[in-house]
């Protein structure tokens, strides 16, 4: 079981995030607080803090680190609001999605508001972090717009992974790279931490694609098979199409809506299929790459062992949930 709440500095990050909800428009405060209170692992700010701690950086006295971690989570929150609109999502973490509860216009503006708040935290930091943040935000926007339904655009495994790298792994990379930069361990270690973050993000996204099929609605906080319903170019969907199954072609490439029973049948079939075995193999390869980056870092610099082990535990968590 993964538990990040014991990170002392994470409370500082969460307090700063809540402060950034301040607005003369009560609706903005309400929507942002509603999304935040739905919960989550805060994985992006957590790996930011753990990276800095692993490099023996004094996190307790660094406002810059707290600002970076909070800014990244605010960006992530903004993307969640925008994602729910794009996906017409009804649920988020077992509750009404902000989009369903507050409507399209207010939810969209709240996402924009959070992005501005995020950049207010990054604007005073070193130009390196500003540039890295811009690059990550451009990539995740590109990932969103490239994530076209399979019924409209032909996707390959490579294009599905490229979307994941842009849409999800970019913020994981940013969290690790920015924290490592603040700790000043040298360019080589920063490069390894950047690559570690990207590989970890890819493993998490591949795991998310797998769980969409293998996990229950209680665990997911939304209906199983959502990626099938939306005909997304997820890793599982693309592998299923690649298998040549005519059912996959009918459900994912057709313009008509997919019915609930069709999705239930597809989920049941996929759970015991070679498609999931192949998806797990790809996901595991990213986790192994993340582990190898950590091993290389430990050979280059002296690390804080508890924090470094925390990063290793995140990789192990991914691998365990793939089973």
C-alpha cells in the first residue's frame, strides 16, 4: 500500500495550494476546493519533495521547492478539470465530476485560473525551471490534442506511448528535474532524475490504462472500461486492435456509441487475454528503466537512504499493481 501522507513537507505544499484558491469570485474558490477535497495521492509534489530529500537537500528551509511542488500540482489539477470537460466525465473519485456538478463554463474557467496560479509560483524561480515548466505544459497540451479517438485517427503503439509521454510523463519529469536542479547535484544527476521521472510517469500511465480494464469500479472511482467507451488510444486499446480481434475493430473503429453490455463483455474478455499480458510487459519495462536510473544515481552521489528508498518504493508500487 502506497502512503505519501507521512511526508512532512507535503502539508506545506497542500497549505500553499489552498492559499492559491483565493479569489474575489467565490465560484472559483468553490470549484478548486471541491476538486482538491476529492483527494488523491499528490504523487507529483510527493516525488518532487522526495527527489530533493534523496539528494540531501534541506527541504524544510526551501520555499522554492514548496513553490515548485505546489505549482506542479496546480497544473495537474487544471488538466483534470479540462480532461473532465473533454471526456464528458460524470465521475471523479467516486463523486460527481466538477464538470457535472458545476457546468462546463465555470469548470473551464477554473482550470484556466489554476494554470495562472501555478505560473505565479514559478515566475520568480530560476529561468531553468521556468523553461522546464513551459516545456512540460506545452507537451501535456500536445498530448491532449493528439489523443484523438481511434474511430477518427489511426494510432500505433508508438503514437499511444508518445501521447502518454507528453500528457502524463511530462509533469513527472518536471517534478524530478526541478527538484534535482534546486539540489544542484550536477548536470549528469539532473539528467538521470529527469529520465527517472519520465519513466516513472510512463509506468504510471501504462498502469492506469491496464487498471481501466482489470480493476473494479470501486477501486477506479469510475466505471471500468471508460477508455473503451471513449475509444481512446490507450495502450490496452491499441494492443487490442493490433491483435486483429474483429470485436476490437467493431467497437473501437466504428462511429456508433458502444453499449454498456458490450463494454462489460469486452472488459471480461480482456482481463484474461494476451493483450493485458503484453500491456503489463510494456509497463514493467518503464518501471525497470526507472529503477536503473535510480541505481545509476546512487553510484554517482551519496543519497539520503530513506528518501531514496521512498522513490524505489514508488517503482515497486507500480510493479505490484500491474499483477
